């Protein structure tokens, strides 16, 4: 539920920009700033600034009423009121130069009582728009000169300590109020940032899920179709290079071609169905398991390969479906690679393991005779097999053997 609230922060504000401070609108919507970098005043800013100006003028008028009781000379009284009027006018500059205005108000607070409202507003603006270190130094200086002001100009009819206490309390309250407003704005901006980060993470997770799905489908297409199409290529090549083959051999090769093409189309339809319907990997026809390894070896033998199967697994039906399917796909890809890169060699498929010890699958072919042509795209299938093994928590190693052959060894968990 917190995530839902955060996600609504950016979308709930566009229609209420007029009710937000310009500094907040600048952070939320940077494109609203002027070309010079200064944010435009919103309707709320104009209303607040006008109210602050009237408040400073009202406080100045109240202070001007008691100037006669302070026994000031006519020149000092006029100077006090002139400085106070200029200070009230300077309130309109508080958003543009909050630090400069607050610094200027420190000596002004010693010279003019009618500038008291402008001094308080400058401290409030400083606390809202600048970090605490500015408030600590400038606000501390402003409060430090307060005892000197009341020592030079005692408040008529009020003890010195009472006047000092009221003035300091009022200044601290205004500064604290400004800090509270700043913290609320920072909180709103942090919620905005968290919502944007959550949206960005959601997009990244969606893109990653799509990428993983595409990789899984591409891996499945490679494992399935490469095996089928290699069988087609082997039998089509036999028909091409043996035009004198008997009718029975031609019929058998044509039958294998037809069956392989049918199976390839069926597998392709299932994969496309997963793309369209978003079904899981286990949907459609039953997925191959370790028990289907015998059929895979028999199919390779029918294609003319010399394959020896050494299965030393007590009960292949107890192997988990995901592990058995991974072992089948690894053996299928390894046989396809042997048929493409080392035709005519003898291939040995060994499977061993038990519950708790894991499952070990080894596919090894002997050294090919003569020089073999380079096959484009070599190595892509082994990369896919390594990823497939790692997804099940296993490992896969591959490389040439000392005798000149090639070996693929997979170790898969069997808990």
C-alpha cells in the first residue's frame, strides 16, 4: 500500500501547480523554470508574498506607534521609519536572495524597530530555502544582537529580561516554523524520488523478464530445431551424394526427413504458442525427461551416428522433471554438435548419479579423421547449455580431450 501511495505523488500534482510553492514546482517540474534558471512565481507565491508584505507593514506600523514613548530624536524616528519602510519593500526579494536579505537584516535589526516584521520574515525564508548551516550562523547572529538592541532602546513599560525573552522566543519560533516547512517539502520530494525509482525499477524488472523470456525461448528453439534440422541435413546430404542408393534406402531417408520436418514444425508451433499465449515452459506436449534419452540415442543412430549409451541411474523416473529435461537438452545439443563438427566419429553418452549425489552427464566423441570444414556459429549452443545448467543450479564444462576428441560434462543437482 505504501508503494501505491508513493506512485501517486507525481500524478496527483500536475493539476495543482498553482497551489504549490515555486521552489517545489522547480524541483518537481524542472521544465517550468525560466530560461535564466529562476522559477516562476505561482499563484500561491503571489498570495503568500503579498500577505507577508502586509504582515511586515502591520508590524512596522505597530512599532511606529510606540516610537514617541522611547524619547527618540526626530531624526532618529524618521530614520527608523525610513529603514523600516525599505525593509518592508525588501520582503519582495526574499525568494530571490534569501541569504543576502537575512544578512542585511542583522544590522538593520539594531537600527530600526519598525523593521522587526521584515527581520522575522527574512529568518523564516532563510530557514525554508537554505540548509541548516545558514540558519545556524545568520539566525544565531540575529538573535545575538537582540540583547544589544534592547540595551540601547529599552521597551517602554516592559522589563529588559521580559522584552529579551519575548523577542528571542519569537525569533526561535519563526526559525523553527521555517525548518518544519522545509522538512515537509523535503519529505514530499523524497516521496517523489522514491516513486520515480519504483517506476524505474518496475520498468527494469519488466524489461529483464522480457529479456529472460526471449532468451529462454531462443534457447529452446536452438536446442530443439537444431537437432531436427541437423537430421534433415544429414539425410538430405546422403540422398544428394548417393544417387545410386537403393529404393529402400531412399524411402527410409525420405521417411526420416518427413518425420524430422513434422517434429520440427510441431516444436516450432509450440514455441510460437508460448509466445502468443504466455504459457509456461511445461505447457503443450509433455516435455522430454531423462527417460526419453533412449529415444534420442535411437534417433541419432537412425541418422547414421555411432552412439553408445551408458546409463547408470537406478530409476530415471525419480529424477526431477527440470533436471531430467536439462540433461536431455544438453545431450541433444552435444549430439547435434558432434554430428556437425565431428561426423563419422563414435559418441559415448554416459549418465550416472543418485539422489543426494547429483546427476552427471558426459557426452564424448573420438577424434575426427581428416580436416573438417569450419561451421558458422560455433560455440553459441555451448553458451546456451552453460546458462541452462546454471539455471538449475548445476555446472557445465566442455573442451577437447587428450586423445583429440571433445567432451561435454554437466553436473546437475538431484536433491
